[in-house]
């Protein structure tokens, strides 16, 4: 995610470099990744990575 969504890049104006930003966008992240719209310039995430990401979101995205 940070290849395109870090503080020095922010494609689409999205910065996921800090927890607060990622937390606010967690449902949008789920939607975009689930529909294979993200990542745009790379292969879709593997089913295992999607499962891990969605499990984090389903647990209300606790700070790690």
C-alpha cells in the first residue's frame, strides 16, 4: 500500500502511513481491495493477504 499511499506519494490524496489515516479509511480499503481495484499498478493481493487484512478490519482495525 505504501508504494502509492505514503506521505511522500499520496496517490489519490490517500496517505496510509499512519494508523489514524488507515483506521478512517478501513471500509474503503476493504471495498477497493475486495473488488481487486487496489492495488492498481500491481497484481491483486493473494487470498491469504486479503483474509488477513479483512480480519483486521473486522476486528475494528486495532492498532498493532
